[in-house]
């Protein structure tokens, strides 16, 4: 079997699209966690007020919803690429 370019192979093309979307979700998830940590430190310093606690909670929940599947999908895409390279596809 010959090694095909990702643009000619529909499976690799789709995998590349999924990888780009996954990377964006990963970045956004980590950004939400960073915002949550910054807000938590701020809340710790000025006192835990309602709105700041709500922002921390919302960012942690939204970040977790994005990160949990994103991390798993990232490993799956890398494993599929590695398998393709090992088997000369």
C-alpha cells in the first residue's frame, strides 16, 4: 500500500478536521479553568461573594464538559495516526 496524502484520504481528512475542532475545545476548556482559578484567587482575597463564586462554578463545569471528551478524543486521534504510520497506511 502506498502512503497517501491526508488531503486525498477521506479518513485522514476527517481525522484532521476532528483534531482541529478538538484542539479548539481543549484550549477553550483550559482557558475556562484558568479563568476559574483566577476568579477563585480573587474571591479568596476579597471574600467569597455570590457572583464571583457563580463564575468560578460555571467556568469549572463548562471547562470540565469541554475537557473530558476532548482529552479522550485527542488520545484517540493520536493513536489512530500512530497506527496508520506503523502499518504504512
